[in-house]
């Protein structure tokens, strides 16, 4: 049975902090090489420079490449106009919002983000993707229990215990896989929260896509569980979106 | 695909993970094509140097594919030398491991000098030193910066020094520093699978000074295999990184 792989964590554009090719062509090439059917992606322009310009770029790229699922971003340090930007992207059909607080020097604990959470709660089918560096406790306190699914990215096994506790407390919290990196993390998550709460992501092209895929493909979970982690769970959330 | 893994742990960890015994390690090696693994004791790294080295020697005994590092602790230089003398005459032990962040003693402090001198002049076996670009484990100041390790390599040109983890997230700076020393090698295992780091390592150090390390059993073996297979390497370069360089450095 061919596995339908959907990557929740990719980026495209330029990366000013390392000389690495993260062009859209590079991302599409990796997807083809690894059999990834769709990838949720965000423009790095929106991370480093201007959210609106980056979201325009993401919108344009996803229109040209249907395999790219567009993720919008908002910068709460830049602040001005974020409400209009949010509504514009919702109107355009963006159903994933990603955040990069440490790069942009703000925190999800701030007032502006909390107001965003209040507003996005009116759009409960929108997925929110947040980095674990904001703190599991903060994520649980601020985003736990909102109607939106929240996917926590980019944490190592050292934070797995807190991730499990946060997920046990709040059923809307999910985890993305690429950096967890302990040999049996899938088994531990299966035992404690269930693999329906685990979503494959790679951070490609910044990170090796194969480094994120092989630990799942070679794990000793069932084929059905692999399918769920590699794409089924995210597809289910996105289908719920569409409805 | 043949592999020698120069960075394998034996023991237990303080995060959610099931204990991994030797049978598990051998099974993963068989499934992933790893021919030989060089292991270090997690017990020795985190708590009991002598007890951990002894436990490791018993674990690898009788397994042709498993080798060991003797762990040394900079807080106990005399005892460390005794550990070296006890184990490095045993052909199953092919090098020394040092973790400055866990013992909080920088490798380039005077108390470590006798250890490096002994390795350089008498045993002539490599040392794998953990490197990281910032303080870890809630330490206030860093003890495992690449320049500290390079300082050791500079004062002991006959000593083969491996920078474990290639500096972690700060691998670019690590490579810049390592490039100036012909007796420094790197292994690239970490949880940061930056997609340009293996190619950059080969470009800066040459294809002979980059080693495959997985970080198993703390880390997922497949993460590093995925990295080295995806890295933009020629087949000759890949074979050197995955196998031959380790065979040459450790004589196994």
C-alpha cells in the first residue's frame, strides 16, 4: 500500500542565516524524491521581513503548485494591521497559520497574540502551528482548549514529557515529529496520547527530509499507524477544515 | 550500504524512553546495516565513571561488532588515567570519550593535560570530545565550545581528536575552527538535521575527516542515516563518511 505523505512543516524562499537552497524548486524536488504528495509551506519572506508580503508570496506559490498547502504567518512585533491581514488570509482560503516568535522577538504570552487567539477561535477549523520554544506550559495555558487544532513543532525528546502532559490536558494539541529524535518516541506517544495526535513534519528544505521520514518509515508501528502519522491525521484535520 | 557508527550510547536516559539493552542495539544495527558500533556508557557520562566503564566492558564482551570508549572525567584526572590504563590495552576499547558539559570541566584546563598527553604519546588512540555551541544541562557557562577542543588538538598534534556532534546547532562555526587542525575529525549526530551541514563538513575538512555517528540509543538511528543518504555527496565521499574514515581512525 502506497503511503500518502503530507508534510506539515516546510518553508520556501531565502534563508538569510545560512547559505542553504530553500527555493520552491528545491522543496518540490525533495517532495518528489521522497514521495510527499503535499506540503504545508510558508514563505521565509514572511518570517524575516514582512508578513503581508510573505503571505502574498505563499498564496501565489500555492496557486501555481496545488501540492503546496499555504500557511499564513503574522508578526505580532510588527503588530500594525494584523487583524486585517488575518481576515484577508482567511478570506483567501488559508487554513493554517504559523508563528515564529523567537525570530521576530515577540512571545505568545503577549496581549496581541492572546487577542489573536480570541479572534481565531471564531474560525475553529483553522490550524495553528507554534514552536515548542515558546514553552509547553505557555502553549498549554494559552492555546490549550481553544477550538482550533494546535500543532507543536521543533522540540527534542527532552521536552517529550511536557508535551505528553500538555496533550493529556488538552485534546486540541498535536505534535510534529521532525526533531523529537529518540529511538522509540512513536511508541511512547502511542502509549500515552495515541498516534492520532502525531503529525509528520520535516522542516525541509532547511533540514534533511529523509531525516524526518526514515524514523517513521522504519519504526515498528503498524502500517495503519504509519499512514496516520505521515498524512492521515493531517488530512483528517484539513478535511474537517473543508467542512 | 556499510556503516560504522562512532557515536553510540549504552545505558539509560532521563527522558521518556524505554531502556535499550545490547540485544536492542544489535537488532537496530542489523536492520540498518551498521557493521560496527563504538559505544560509551551513559552511566559513566552522567554519574559513575568507573562503574559505567565496567558495565560497558561487560556489555560489549563477546560481540564482535561492538567496541567501546573509555570514559574519563576531568574532575578525577588520576582516576581517569587509571581507567585508561585498565581498558585501553583491551582491543575492544578503541578510544576515549570526554563530555565537558556533563562533568563541567573544560577540556583545555591544566588538570586534563596529563590525560591527553598519555593518549598522544603512549596509547595513540582517538578521543571523542562532546562539542556544543552553548552551555547545556543548565550550566551557567559553556565547557564544550569547539575552540576549547581545538586548543587541545593544537597542543597535542599527535592526538586524534573527534568533535562529537560537530558543535550541535553551531556546526558552521565548529567547522571553521576544525578546519585549521589536521588532527581534528567531526561526527555530525544531533537533533538538528540542517540540510547543508554534511556537505559543508566535507567541503571544509575534506572527505577523510567526517565520521558517521548516530547518537543511538539517545537518538534515533534513522535520523542520521536519512541525513547521510540525502546529503549531496559523491559515492566515494559517502563511503568514506559512512565507513572507511572510521575504520582508518580507529583501526577497526
